């Protein structure tokens, strides 16, 4: 059986790839390295900032029933943060909704 093609999301300076159940997030900067975790453990929350910006906070879920994506921080630690224009947030939400379906986990409203 052939492995499915990786899911890729690329926007501005952020590149996200999901391959064989592993999420990898890369940012075109040398300040912070990549984020790499099993999809089943990933949690991301969107934090509204001033000036039309939204901060995405990537971490691990304490409870694997936690939403993959939402606006409320999960209980687990945050390992990676990335700011985006708030107008671009729906693009990210759509991608993480797709990942939630793959992982059979919820996405917060």
C-alpha cells in the first residue's frame, strides 16, 4: 500500500507539512528552530493581538481530546509562536480543521 501524499500548507514565511502522522512547522528565520510533533498531540491556539495581528501558539495537548485548533490555550506547554495578519487567520483555521478531521479530534468554534 502506498503512503498518502504529505499535506502541505505554505503561507508567507511559514511552512507546515504533515506526513505519516507527524506535523512539522518551519519558519523562515534563524531565531527559532522547527516544531515537530505527532499530529495526535498537536494543539494550536490563536491569540488576538493589537494592530490587526494574531499569534498562533503551537504546543502539545495534555488531553488528546483537546481541540487541534481554537482560541483558548490548551493545558499543555507551548513550544512555538508565530504572528500572522488577523485577516489571514481563516486560511490557517481551514488547514487545521482538515488536520483535526485526519486526527479524529475536535476543532474549537
